[in-house]
C-alpha cells in the first residue's frame, strides 16, 4: 500500500499530465501526497538542462507556483502538503523523498532522447537512480 507519495512538479505542460496520472492511481484514504516544486539556485542554473525547472522569471514567481500547487492540492481526495524548496532539482526531490520516507515519487519527463539526453542530463533519470523508493516517470503525451 502506498502511504506517502511525493509528486514533483515544475511549471511546464507536463505538470497537468503528472497530476492526471496521480488521479489514475487508486489511493487509500490514509495515503498522504506531498506536492513539491524546486526553484533552482544560482549554482544549479549554470548548466540547466532543458528538462529541469527554469530559473524564476518575473512571470513565474514563488506565489504563482504556490497558487498553482494549491489548485492541484484542492482537488486531491487525500491528505496533502506542499513543499517549495531551493536547490538542485534532482537532489532536492531525493532529499524530500528521504525526509518523508515516501513509498513512491511521481515525476514528469520532458522526453529528451539521444544526444540531448546524454549531454543535458535528466532530472527524472537522476531521481530514479538515487531514490530509495519506486519512481513513476510520466512521459509527455503524443
């Protein structure tokens, strides 16, 4: 049984698909969901791959992201929390997964392939490799 699920969301189109996938899971009434967003720090922005959250711009403020996550949170049929943190996205997702001792991480993938994936890296791949729990990667719709 999934007691705690960490859902990693950025401000991209894939976020809605990640939430839809979460809705498709059969959750028990005592499941807890943590919706998280990671704001990259200056150090992590130096070589920011395309599938990582983009640096904060005037249009994408902390409050905008918080409101967006709250709108998802209101629709969840189970207990939930929000986590908005700063740092390297993959490192912070794994850190939160460890803190909450989650059973599952749900994360989106932007679908990088071939050389782009090799050169730019992937947050979802790094989370899969480093997390101590199962990871469900949601791919973009066709």
